[in-house]
């Protein structure tokens, strides 16, 4: 369970944050990503092998789904989204799954998954959807460039992320919906690549998804960065074999947020304890300078630290 706070000051701060989010939401003038129509994806059987042939078949199915979504998007006049989908349908790109509905889900592989010895699964935070998927892909590409040829990166947009200007971003509700999906994905990945070293990289609100999914996950490391909280009281609550890491850049605004969880009548408000606090119990990695979106920036200290963790080369604190 997340850390609870009954003090009046955290309650006032969190309540103010919710009010600000509610006021900010209606001012956006663009079409909501979840409002763009998309077809129901065709059912696909579980991936049973990570051979080149099996993966090629799965990638072709993912490309077909993207192309189908692009056709529907054009029909409804959403040309900017259609252009992004055309980019995603490039035969050089590899998607294990795709669903254009409700803001979009996409799981993209960067690198040769069939021979990967180390796999990083990047779980994004609030506001990432198909219209902003380029942010997730760019971070994944920069991480892949920092790793060796025997490593792969998977951009896992496997859940409907909450809007960064919505009430949901201050609650674990969206994360709780994502938890079984992340657990199922990791289990399937482990089944088809039993010898690979798996690492979960969890940015911002993605840390809540990872924190609440963690018990029982068969991964080597769970890395929390840019995290307002992980939806749990401490690293010990993430019961499992994984080493839990946390880091925060010097200029990340989430460090100024209240780190608490308050039980209201029908909802939990707040995301829990601060993952970089000593009380949380995570191993701290050196994230250097930069802001909330700079953890996987080219040449950054945070990227170097995260790459060492993924590679299994982090001695002591990274």
C-alpha cells in the first residue's frame, strides 16, 4: 500500500494540485488522442518463440494493424495522426503489438530481440500516447545507442497513460489498470527469452506502474527515475528478486512535489513515498543535472548510469 499522510499540509497541497489539474484540462484546444477513431485489432496468439521467423511474423501483424489504423484515421480527417502512423508502419520498425484505440497502445522493439542477452523495457509516464509517441521512441533510441549490440530496448506503451493535466495523474488508478498488462508482458518475454537479463526502466508516472506490478516480476532490476512516487510505501513492498534503483536529476521539478498518499472517501490521492529518499530503501544512481525529460538525453550522466544498470555493470551505487 502507498504511504498515507493524514497531516493537513500535504492534504492541502495535494488538493490544490488536483484543483489546478482540473482547471488546466479544459483549456486544451486540440483533439483528444483518445477521441481519434481506430479499428479493433485482430486477435493474435501469444508469442511462443523469439526466433527470427516468429518475430518477423509478429512484426508483420503489428505493421498491418498500424496500416489499418492509418486508413481509418484518414477517413475521419485526422491527417497529422495518419502521418505519424505512416512513419510507424515503416518496414524497418518492429512492433510486437499495436492498438490505436483510446489514445493508443504500442510495443516497439529496437535491436535484435532474437539474440538479445540484455533487454530494457521502458515504461513511460503521463501524457505519452500515439500523438506523442515520438518522445518515447527518441528516448528508447538514445538508450539503445548507449548499449552494445547484444542488447535490445522495448518501448512499452502498453497502457492508457493519464493526461499530465488530469486528475488521474495524482492517483494510482491508471497504474492499477496497467499492472496486469505489464506483468503478462514480462512473463511472456521471460518465457521466450529465459536467459536474457531483463530490466524495467520506469519514468515519471511509469514508476507507479512498475512499483505496483513489481511483486513477483522475474527481472534483474527495476529503475525508477523522475518519480513523484512508486505507488508503494518503500522498496521492500516491491517484493521480488529485482534490485530497485532510483534517481533524480538536479533540476527535476518532481522533487518539489509532496510525497504522500491520502485516502479520501472514494479515491487514493498521491503517489506515495519519495523513491530517492533514504527511507524508501532503493539504491541511488547518479542522475546528474538536467530536468524531468532529460534522463535519457544523449551524453547525460543519467543515461550513462542507466545504461550501466541495464548492462549489469553497476558496482555499488551507479
